[in-house]
């Protein structure tokens, strides 16, 4: 078991770095990775007890040359404003601090140390690729990490992490299960690295559950500037069975868009081949940045953790955005980061409501979560609760409690719910727990 966890720990760090977003925001939040207090906070008095505000923090990278998630801190601030406009939490203000980790380990550690210095009761709805840099400072201060994006393996192993989605393991298994009923040969293009070595097992666990042969495993350099050879090979492999349309699955993290540039040029000779990937490699911001309906992702299958943005279950989130962040183009309701932040703050509110008029601190928030609290998210996820070790502890993910996925597709440049295809195994929301339990990650 120890060896298996050590190996799987590296899976998400390399694979699941999403490609570059477009919504770069040049506001004051960019400076928040310093240890100075006050930047990005909702105005209010300081302090941690009595009538003082309840402090929390949300962080994400902004204004960097790689992944940017400005919608997450923006959504957090909108939630805080909405709570305060409706009486606060048991009469107390919710003070939301935001921090920019700048997509580096030093920035992530600074954000965590600032959270500790500010005595926040939780870090909520955040994104960072550097779990090994921020979780240790949080754990040493006893601060719970609620609803990370699922971008690092540490989020599914750390005892003070309370994830709200299944990260990349659930998405890959779900994608394999969906493609088993919709595709002929499947070609996986993934990094030639230790982290990349784990990806076929996750995808194949879903394919196997759907009685489909394993994917053709094609290696590619993770730092290449073009992938014309790999694109041609993947297309040829996906068309070996002329009776069924094949599928190509690029899983190259922040190089996925580079691969898709090469794929688009090579695809003219193979018009019947479809593409498919997971939310960690592509999201709505990436689809927008690469041309929308005229871009390379049009028609692609994509597995997600949540229902599509048009689902009525997102109405409460959209109401908050409309009331408190109207016109803020950083907040796209279709962005998985924004959605994750909303769900994480839904969890926080449930915890604070449970504590009631009692002491609110990092310790009481953590103990409330650990004492069997069940949190309803209005059907966006299953009811959430975090036992000491979840069902997937045996495959190295003891904190993974929500393995639900949905199948979406890009239609007219927007992510929409994919229509069920006979035998796909994906209809609405599907729990991938049993599929992941059988994944061969040794």
C-alpha cells in the first residue's frame, strides 16, 4: 500500500495542470501572495471571536503565464458579500481574504503562512498546483482546506483536506466508461513520465468496466512544441476499426492545446475520429481561448464533476453572481473553478450553521467536519461527508469521497450535457467509486 500511494501521489501534479485560460485580471488581487494583511478582504473589523468577522481565505493563480483561475477568488468575494448582505453568519460578518499563489511553490507557501497569520478558520474553494507547499503550513496550524480544485494528489490524502470532487482519477475513469459505449479504438496520448505512466490504468479501468479493449497507449514528450507525429499516429490507431468511429484522448496537461493544434491539421484525412478529454485539461475558459465553436474542441466529449452550467441546480449560484458580481467577467458560471468555489462555500456555510452561536475557529470547523456532518449541495454533488478513510483508501485516495462524473460535449463552443448513447454507462451523474476500486495502480 505504501508503494502504491507513493506512486499515485505524482499522478495529478503533472497531468492535471489545465491549459491556459483567457480571463486575465489586472486588479489588486495580484499582490496578495505577500504576508501583508488586508489585501483582497471584504471590508470589516478584524478579530476572531465574539462579534468580530469570521475570516476565511481563497487562493488561486492570477496574471501568470500559465494557468489562471481569477474566477475562484472573485466568486469567493461575491459569496462573502452576499452572506453579509443577508445578515451574515449568526449576526457576524464573513471576511474573505484572497491570495495569488502566482503558480509557484513559494507563492503557495506564502499564501498558507498568511492564512495562518490571519488566523483564518478555513481555506475554501481554492486552486494551487503545489499541495506539498501549502498543506504542511495549514496542517501545522490546524487549518482545514475545504474544496480544493482537485489538482494535486495531496488533496486526496491530507487529513485536513476536505475535497468536494473526485479530481482527475474520477474524470479519467468516467471518460473511459463513457467512451466504451461510444467509440471504436481509443488512443491515449499522454506524457512520457512517471506521472504519465499512471494514466492508462485510470482510463482503462473505465473502458474495462464497459467491456472495451484497453486504449492504445501513446507516449509523447511533455515539453514538446508540436505533436504532428503523435497526432498522425493517434489518428491512424483510432481508425483501425472501420466499422466504428475511433476516439483520441489527449492527456498532456498544459500541453493539450499544443497537441490539439497539431491534431487539427492532421485530422482532415480522418474526419470520422472524435476527440475526448477531461475537465482538468480543458474547461470553458480554454474552449473560449481556442476559438469556441470554430476551435479544435468542437464536438469533443469531456467528463466533468458537476452538471452543466445550464442545469437549474446552479440557479442559487447564478443569483448570487447576479446580485453581487454583475458585470464581473472573471466569473463564468460554466467554469469548473467557479463552480468548485461555490460548492466549497456551500460546505462552509453548512459548517458555520451547525456551529451556530458557538466558538468559530479552525479547530471547531475541523471538528464539525470530522464529526460526521452531512452537507447537501442541492444535488450538484452527492451528500458530502468525510470519514477518516473513504472507500478509495485502498487505491491511495483516502479523502476522495465524491467520485461522481457527468459526460459533457462541446457544442457551438459551449459545454453542454451529452446525450446518452446506448451502452455508454453515463446518463446524468454516475458514481465511479467501484470502477476506481478496481483500477490497477500498482
